[in-house]
C-alpha cells in the first residue's frame, strides 16, 4: 500500500484529500506539527508528498528543500499561488509536479497515481530507510547523516539496505550473501567479511560507531 504524506494547514482540504486517497487504496498521514515537517516525514517514510506553499512557521519551499536533502521521494505542490513564478520556483526546488487550487479531486489522484507508477515502477519499495538519525536513500544509493551525504559502493548499499529492511532482527550471513549475489561478482564468506568491515569503517568515520553489530554464530544486526 502506497503511503501519502499530506502537508496542508487547511484541515478541511487535508482531510478531504486523505479520505479520497484512502478510497483509492492508499494509506495517508496528515501533518499535524508544522514546526517539524521533516521529522514527521522520516518517521512515516511516505512514498509521495503533497505539499502546500503557504504553511505556518516555514513555507513549503523550505520543507521541500529539507526533504530533498535526504530523499528523492516524489513531491507535488498544491497551492492557490499558481502564478508562473511560483510554479517555476517549486520545480527548481525539487518538486515533481504542481497542481493549482481549487483542483478536481479525481484529477489530483490521477496525477498522484501516475507519478507513483513512474517513480516506483509498480513496486512498493520504500524511498527511504532510517536508523539512529541516518537515512538510506534508495533513489541515489547514498547515506545521509547530520545533513552530510556519504556515497556507498554497490555492495555497501546492498548490505545496509538488507539490514535496515530487517531493522531490529538478526540477518544471517547467508542472507546477506544472497543479496550480494544479485551483483555480477562472486561473493564468498571472506568477500562478505571484507565488505562489512569496509562499511563499518565508513560508518565509524561519519560518527555512526557500532551501527552494525556482529551476533556471533548468527549474523549481523543494526543497533
């Protein structure tokens, strides 16, 4: 089920969009803390965001920029400020579409569904995974921590993705090797150990000490 995050301070509009999206088979969350939009985003981990421009405390452009620091999740602006300058600014800030208020509800949902299909290729993969304040972006295979992006190799990314998909659970070495076997290179026990150690060193270097913990005889877990 796709998850929609609605950042709209008009409760009537927000609840109306939420009810409509649910009728289209989506899960929704309406923002209820406009001081901490990004924090709610990270906790909810939506597949798509609807974002108004005029919001309390900080505008939609600010929050779009903040979300773009950690995620490539699709963002659609919905606003009555639909002059050309605002539309251009929204797209330049990283938005994927702009819908002017008032809008036809079914047109809005059709655009949402079309953007989801283009972005996820009919899959339900999560656009972002987080743990201990670090965010794994599945869009560009990077890890963001303290607003700094760290590039990951293909194997480092696959290891971290597997661990975060199973957050709180021990992941066996066999399962990790199966994930690495999806690459073109041969992976054996020693190759896995080398890759995990390199990833640990990289994580330590950005302040994420003991992010991956070994459970001897069992596998690895994120803590």
